[in-house]
C-alpha cells in the first residue's frame, strides 16, 4: 500500500474568466473604451505642452483628470451599491462621449486653450470617477467566485493592453491627422461601449423594503472603512506607493519632449511601451507571486520603478527609454493588480462599491497630490532632481512598508444568515432609532482574559456591519456576568446588519460564545429609543 500527498486542485487559469461570454464581451468593450481614453489624454497633454511649454501646466492637466476621482469616488461608490449599475454605466458613457465630442470641435476650430483643455479634462475625470467603482463592482456578477481574482487580473491586463495600444495609436493619429481626429476616434469607442452595455440583459435589482438610501449608505460605507483593519493596511500601502511613483507619470511628457527631444509620436510610443511591458508582466505575474508573495511583488515593484526613474533622470538615448518603460509597465501592473485583487478579496458584496471607491479615492488622491507636488518641485529644481527625489522616497517607503504585510483575503465573506429575526411586540418603523442590542454571557473567572480578547475581535465585525458604538460591561454584583452592547442608528439598519454578517464573522462570534456557561445560549435583547409624546389631559 502506498501513500502520497494529495495535491490541491490547480487554481483556474489566468484566462479562464474569458470563457464566460458576458465577461468577455464587456471586457473587450472596456479595453476599447480605455484605448479611446488614452488617445484623448495623449492629445490633451500634448496640446497643453504645445500651448504653454510649462511643466506645471502639463502636471496640472494630469491632475485635472485624477482630482475628480479623489473628490467623487466615494459618492460614486455609494451610488453603485444602491442604483442599477448597468443603467448608470450607460448614462456615464454617453456623457463622456459628449465631452470628447466637445474637445473634437474645439480642436477642429482652433478654439482649444489651456483653460478649456484643463476644464474638459476635469469633466472627463468626473465621468471616470462615477464609472470606476461601478465597473469594478460588476465583476462578481460576471464570473464565479473562484475566478474573481483572475477576472480582476484580466481587467488590469485589459487596461494595460489599452495603455499599449491607445497612446501609440493616439500619438500616430495626432502626428498624422491632428488632435480633432484623435478625439473623434475616442468618440467612436464610446459608441462601442454603450452598444455592449445595451446588449447586456442584466436582471433588475429586486425591490426591497430595506434598500439603502444615499445618506445612510454613505454612513454605512464609511463605518465599514473605519472599522476594517485589513482595508487600512491596503490603503496605507497604496497611498504611499502611488504618491511617490506618480512623479514618473506627471513628468513623462517633459521627459519625452524637452529632455529626450521626442515629439508626440515618441510620447505615445513611451506610453505604449508601458502598456506592452504590463502585458508581459501579467504573463509572468502568477509565477512571481507564487515565489515572492504579494508583499514581495510590492517590494520588487517599488525597487524597479525607482530604478527606472533614476535612469530616466540621467537623460538616456531615446532608444534606451523604450525598454526602460517596458520594465516600468511590468512593475506597475504587478503592484496595481496585487493591491486591487487584495482589495476585492477583503470586501463583502454589500459594500463592495463603496470599499472600492475608497481605494480609488486613495489611489487618485495620491496620484493627484503627487502630480502637483512633483510638477512644482520640477519647476523649482528641474526634472532630473525631482525624479531622483521621487525614486529615493519610493525605495524608502517600499522597504518600510514591507514590514506591514498585506491581508490574506481568504475569509468567507458571504452572508451567513444565522441571526434569527428579532422578536417585537408590534411592527417597528424602519427609521426608528437608535437601537441598543445587548448580549448577556456567563463566563468563568479563569476564562475572563481569553473571553474579552475574543469579544475584542468580534467588535470589529459589529462595527463593520453597522454598529456606531460598541462596548462590554461586567456586573459589579456577579463576577461571571458580562453584557456586550452595541448601538445601531435605526431599526432598518439593524435588520440590514442581520443580512451583512458573514461566515467569517460567525466563526469569530462562535469563538466568543464558546466561553458562555449555561444551558441556554446568550440572551439577546433589543431596546428602541423611547419617544416622549404629549398626552393632553382630560
């Protein structure tokens, strides 16, 4: 008789999500849309450089595209969780098509100025802000859970395929036919995206008496973000990396033009090299992640990006800049895909849009602040010194944050539905509150420390799912009697909390309840705020 180690089933292949027709169609549409966006951005950046010649103005138009995402991503995430996502995407695509059509008309008539280009770029950024969390939130609707990480990676790959094609195509059209033709090509891509979204027959969201409204959904999303320690780690690492790495993106038009002596075609070629490098990086990323882990990929990406920035600051020959940007693209997709996949993995579905929006807010806030800062520094001390400074900061940050590991993202966040419906004497209005929930335990004295530690872990889940205050008290007259309590803002929000509790939360709750002594389970009670009413006398 022989024995052997049972090997786990291999994970789904990198391209497995494309077997699902709906995901494949929308993925191709997204690639086309991003190709058009990159063509538009190349035309706008080069027009600003041609009109002003100022590094500060070029950095400002870059910031104008990302600032709205920083300002509006969280409200957009709320809308993506409470509105029909398909209809929202169609409306946004039509609006963005109108922005590009306006740019086309201005370029064709010679009416484009630095101010109008920045303003319209800002409007394009508003559309991107509203769209980004919605696009990312629909991914779990398109593929099975086992293929979610692969779908996220494919979305990043698609973005970088567009980065490879869009800038190069935009640069060629810009050099050969002018800015108006470049913007016209962008308009056509929006037509393709809208057609794909119209083809998608998404089932309408069911009517639900507990559907969230904007204000409550916003507060619930912010409470979740404030209480989620895994999300905190991802946001910290993402914010510091992108703030430092944004130097190369903010200053790339200056590097391609005045420093290396290239034109718009060369600038598009460099951006295309970034995309091509990202495609190559995506191919080797699974093996690299298997060897280094997510934290190792982030450290390697920081080191490689810093090295490329130093090399570009030295003013290499134009031919050498292309392989440098290929390497940069590979490092960039490694970092971006790792952070995005971890963020998706630690977010439950009920708050996915809002959680992704907070991630995008940090990402674009860091890119915006970084672009403005590096542009201002380049104005004062020159582009090479700004790049050297950014590279040094990126390397230091990468080494320091390597000590703060990323969350595993393997917890089961699907709803457990194990909480029984609360008993009430009569129906309770949904907006009545606040609501106090108490759970009474009896715990042996010797188990006190371990029990309180388990409750502390449980408190994070209570706060994530809706509690705005939580605590535990012990009976002064009975050393074995403990009362866990938490407040929820309304009765409807507490009923939503019942739906949000995940299997991972249930496991933590089971750890705390294991310390309870008694034949009956811990007693749960609900208390509603008493409203004083004036009763007229006889």
